[in-house]
C-alpha cells in the first residue's frame, strides 16, 4: 500500500506566498543580498584588523559598517512607509474582513496591478490550489460557522465573493449567483465564478487581499531589519573602543 507524501496545507501556503512575495519585491532582493554580502565581507575585515591590531584597517571597517547601516536603515524606512497604510473593512456579523484597493499605499498597489505580475500570481494560485485546499478544509462548514471563521486576507479576497454581492452560500468556494446585493455596480461580483481556475482571482478584492498579506509580511521583516541596524551601530561603537585601546597601547609602548 502506497502513501502519498503531502505537505501540510499551512506549510504549503506559507511556502507558496513567500515565493510570490519574493518575486513581487525582486527589485529589493538584489540590493538586500548585496548588503548582506558586504556586511559579511566587512566583518571579516574587522576581524583581521582586530587580530593584527591595525588602526587603519579597523577605521575602514567602522566606516564601511556605518555606510551599510545607513543603507539598511533607508530600505527599512521605505518598507515601513509603504506598509504603514491600509486595512480591511469590518463586516457586521462576520469574523473576517473584506479588502478593497484604494486603502493602501499607491506604490504598493501599482506593483500588484501590473498585468505581468498579476498573471504570474494568478498562475501560482491556480497551480498551488490555494482556494481548493481552503474549500476542502471547510467543506462541511455551515453558513453560520463559515461567517465566524477568521479568514486570512487571501482567503477572504480570492476564495469567496464579496459579501456585498449578496450571493447565497453553498459551501466555501461555491455560491449561488443571484441578482441581489451590489451585483451590477461591483465588478468583483461579475468576476466571481465557482470554477476552481477562476474563483475571485480576477477580483480587485483578491489583489487587495494580497497587498494586505504583503503589508503584514514586510512590516514584520522591517522590524527585524531595525534590530540588525541597531546591531551594526553597536558593532561600530565596539570598533571605536578597539581603536582607542590600540592607540593607548601604542602610546604606552612609545613611553616605554
């Protein structure tokens, strides 16, 4: 009897969305990788300078660290600025929020609205069966329980139609399309389809949900980067202390 090895759903989604986020922010990936590489090289130089007790090498190490700290701080501030605005809309009687474009940073939204970028994202969602796994997980959930689920921005924006459409719930990814609600005025209502390769992948709510997911992801990473900036500043302080110790030792040797 053969058993099919399958990754847990949460791990599968985590890996999938990390790949999407990295692709969306590819223009920052290379500079950040370069900064990380330079920090490693500069650290080696600092170790050599401390071992050889060479003030000039240590000064070069400190100056380089300060430059890298400023660059990393600039990238971090940029990430905090573009992720500082936006949130979902709370829906009465629901335990999840709905998402719409226009509430987030313009720069952020432009990247998601790129036809080429979104085509890749949609392909990823289809091939990794994001909404299909979501549907299987909550297949037997009643409408009342479904409305009380704490859906993620992706699930709420891409795997179900907007509550404003007034569609009738059958199960998480299958809804009876009726003419009630804001059906004619909301383009997302027209974009929804019960087919697994469509769902709400073409909806603005799906793009907004992804933006919100990205916002949370990069905000956490920006906080981590601030910690590293602080570490670099501390390293610079230790470097200055090392130079001072070297000079005092040289002065004592000259007096002797």
